[in-house]
C-alpha cells in the first residue's frame, strides 16, 4: 500500500493504491499546448459524494491536484472523463472544467431521458461528449438501444461518444460502434491483450474497425494498465511498459490524425503498481517517434476534437 498523504481517503476500496505523490520530471519535453485527453477527478468525497451504485470507492483526487500535475508535466490542457465511481452525477467533473478557466473539457455520463436543456447547460460548462462504459466489473449493462438514443441526442451539440470496453468484447460491440452517429473515441486502444502479437487476430480486428470507420479515434493511453512487463526499462530501450509500446506505436503510425494521449491520472483500480506520471510522459517518444507525430497526438488532434473554435487547429 502506498503512503500518499496528499490523497484523502473516504472509505477507499481495500487494496487500492493511491496516486503517485511525487512524479519525476519527464525527460521528454511536451510540445507547446499539449493536452492530457484522459484523466479523472475523484471527489473529494466529502464535497462531491461518490455514487451509491459505484463498484469501487477511490481515494480522493481533486481538480487542484490534477492541475498541479498538469503544470509539473508540461501539459497545457485536460480532458476530464467521468469516472464510474461518480455514476451519472457529473458535478465533480464539471467543477473541474469550470475551475480550469477554459483549459479543461469534460466527458460526462448521462442517462436516457436527460433533457436537451440539461445537456446545453453541461455544454456551457465545458462538456463535449458522453462515455459509454462496457467494462462489466465497472458498470451494470445499459441496453444499446438506450445508448443509441443518447448518441443521437448529443450529436446536435457537436459532441462525441467515448467508449470503454475490453478486447474480448469487441466482436459483439463492433457493429454498434460502427453505427454510432458521432465521432467515437476508444479508451486505451480497446484494452488489447499485449501478450498477443500486434498483427494477431485480436488487435487486427481493432485496427480493421478503425480502418473501416473514419469517425473512430483511439486513445493510446494506459500502458500501465495493459502491461505485463511493467515499468522497468530493459537496458534503456524501449523504455517502460515495453510490451505495450508496439501496440501504441502501430496505432499512432497508422492513424496519426485520429489518436489522442492521456495520463489516466489518478489511475483507478490499480493494485499491483502505481505509475510515476513522469515516466508515462517519457513513453511518448517511443510511440510517436518524431515531432510531426507528437504534434498531432498531443496538440492538433485533441484541439480539433475539444477546442475546435480555436482557429488554426
Ligand atoms: C480508466 C480505467 C478504469 C476505471 C474507470 O470510470 C472508471 O471507473 O475508467 C478501470 O478500472 O479500468 O481508464 O480510467
């Protein structure tokens, strides 16, 4: 168990690790205007209570702590994704968007029947999409018919859908994803089994989905969650989480205009090791191997999706 005295504990789930209190300063220098396109806030539970239907209780991780990490890592902006522990109460996430003074956008969880007016209010606070979560250990299943209704409703706001699923479930879900009427952003490359080959049937199916659907984007995030080899570099090459790197690099190289990167701070549900966020940044040059790819991954792509009103992106 880690001993992060900065993280509050509000009935935290047994075995959970706290986020890393003193991340290293990355060697890799972020391009100006870089976006962390996948991170969360948790509570604080005493201010923003966790949802009754949650499957875990996290440690606290506030907006201010997120912004301190952003500044430390040389990041300019955040996309705060609603975590399942807050259910469909998006208050903590929207509070972070407002507190950022325009430097954070949000991805919400909404239920069927939400009014257009409520969605417009969320838009005004910085929300730009909804998340559909298919990971069974995290959520109870929502019927696809309901999700499709929501997708059609949010389309008029120019929002997109973020999907989180595990690779084994892709054969059942791919037709649904292909039929969504908005851009679709896949969390963590669809959680591939990285002990399988990059060119094997499982990851090939995911690449085919992206190839056939130009509205599908991918976050090349979460090596710490997917890795079996772990954070230790092998003779310095190719850095930490080396078993995940070929998967991420393949997607960045093949679909350079539809990839996003994020820290996943504060890293929910990790029990074996907690990543040093500085080390996660130092993985970037191994997956986006030149300045052109890095600019697209970290700046141009997320700006196009989340801040399209800013000219020149
Ligand atoms: C992640 C991962 C997880 C959890 C959530 O919303 C959530 O609770 O996203 C997970 O446990 O895999 O990417 O943030």
